[in-house]
């Protein structure tokens, strides 16, 4: 699949089937996250793989997942992330989001549907998964196969024009 075709085909799935996610595909998705670039190559990303019913129920206390086969809690180990010397900006959140995007695109290329979740109760995730203070949950990535009767909304293809977002100097 050509890259732009892959990007155009990706959408947020909000209705997963009960079909399990193959370990081989999950491994490939995780490898894409591992290979993602990070600021100064510090690699502060930590990923919690949640496959059990009990674990997914813990996440459901913090957000809605729509019954995925598994979910990845993508975190940043903030003490291990690069900080810009001019203003102290910590890049852990950016690094975690780049890894998330790599995993989303990997999933799409493998025929696996995904849902990128940023809207969740961080404190609930911290408590349910006993996260250390320096581990910050940034994104949740639900993975699985969509229900056959569910279709993405037209919203997933609505984008601003190139003229609205790009300015040449």
C-alpha cells in the first residue's frame, strides 16, 4: 500500500468485534512503536499492553474503548526524556505521541483497526495500573477489528486545504 493511501485509509474505529488480535500483528505494531524517533534518541516511551478482560475493564473506568481486542497505554518516562535547554520543555509527550502514530499506521498497514484515545482520566489510569510518579500516561491506543456493520463517519476524511495549513517563506 502506498504511504498516502495508507494515511487516507486510517480512521478511528468506535466499534470493535470480538475477533482476537494475532500476537504476530501485535508484535509488529509494538516494533513500529519501538523504532519511532525520539528527541536526542533518549527513547523515554514505555508501553503497557493490556489484553485481559480485567485490564481492559480498568481502562474503561477512565475512558470508553468500544470493546477492543487489546489496548496500549503509551507512556513517557519523564525523567528519561530530553529537555530543551532554552526553556526546559520536556519532550516525553511528543516522543510518546510519535510512537503512537507509528503504531497506528503499522496497525492500518496490517489490516488492524485502531482508536487513538487522548481523553481519559489520568489519575484513574495511574491508580489502576500502579504507575510510578515519573511514568506519565500520554495516549491509549485501542486495537482490534471493527464490527462488520460499523462504518467510520465522513469526518475522518475532512481536512483543511493545504493552503490553510502551509505557509511558504
